C-alpha cells in the first residue's frame, strides 16, 4: 500500500513543479496559527486529536455526509485539543482546501498526508495548518527527513514525525523531530498492532511530545495510553464512523460540553 500511496502523489508533485512559485514570492497564510504541541501539552496526558477521515483504504467509505465545517464545530464542542485533516484525494477522498473549512473551529490543524517534498510543505504553508505529518517510511535517509523537518519549522509550522519501530524512531531523532507520532497501523499491510505503541513508549524522551495513533476504539484504551506516557491520542475512524460523532468524541475527552 505504501507504494500505491507514493504513486498517487506523482501527479501532485508534477503539478507543484509545473506551478513552482519562487520562494520569496510564496503567499503564505498570514493569520495566526494556534500552537499544535502547546495545545496537546496543555491537556496531556488526555489530549485528543480528532481526525476528519471521510474514507480509508482499509475501511472504504466511512462518512461522506458530514462537511468539514460541520465536523469542525462538532470537534470544538466535543473538547478536541486539535484536529487532524486527511487531505489525500485518491484513497481518502479528501482535499487540501478542507483545511480552510476547519479554520473557524479555532483549534490547531494537522495536515495528514504523504508529504516528502519541499513543494508540498510550501503548499501547506499557504493554508491554516499549524502542523504537518512527515512519515519516516517515505524517506530513505535521515538527512532528507531532517531537511523537511527544518523547512517545516522555517515556514512557521510544526513537524509531526510518524514512526513504526525503533529504527524509525532513531531516524526521527536524527532529523531533529520533537513531536513523535507512533502509528499502530502498518502502512504496507494496513494491519493494526497496539503493541507497537506499548513497546516504543519505553524510549520516550521527556523533551518530546508523543502521540498514539490508530486502533483506539474507546476511552479505556485512551486512558491506558495516557498512563503509559502518551501526551495525546489521535482518533479518527471510531469517531467518524459513529452515529453520533460528538458524543463519541466526548467519551474520549470526558467533556460534557465545550464552548
């Protein structure tokens, strides 16, 4: 699947290369970007990153009915600390412009996609995203990942570096990453193994912010991850597939209501 994800990005990279804008002419997003890691740490270890996930390769269509604006309001009311917005079009049926629809929520936004090129980071900088995802498995060398980490920070956003094992964690640290997201889902097979999070957390550095992602279905599982040392959990499918996404989110956050 990882090769298919990369293949799907070829046309995007080609478009960005053809429409390349000189960096000094880049029209960056000028409004304030809420601090992503700051929002998570202010509610650690119970912070929830609620994800807007319309579809996925493993589940197919999840929920195509709810608009980004509707979900942004729901997630704000439900007590989310931040919002993850999947922007990949082919497999997740989403798009980059959805980030603008979530701006009214006032919550920090994480762009979640298959990002490995500086041009993709530049394009993200034109949106309200406070952070973007960098997946270690998309990089052959730590130097290439480090360049994207540095460039993301240079453009005023926070890099969230995703890892799957100790080798990935070593690469993330060599790149200078300070926000580590542990994904329990193998991007090659799409299988979920919660033991990945349980194992890697033993290597957490106190100077780092750690996020647990994939396979969490209820508040009890979130509490376990918090007790192990995770500052936040990213929850997508179980919220978006619920008949009442707001209530499901409140089960995770413990919030009866949040203005």
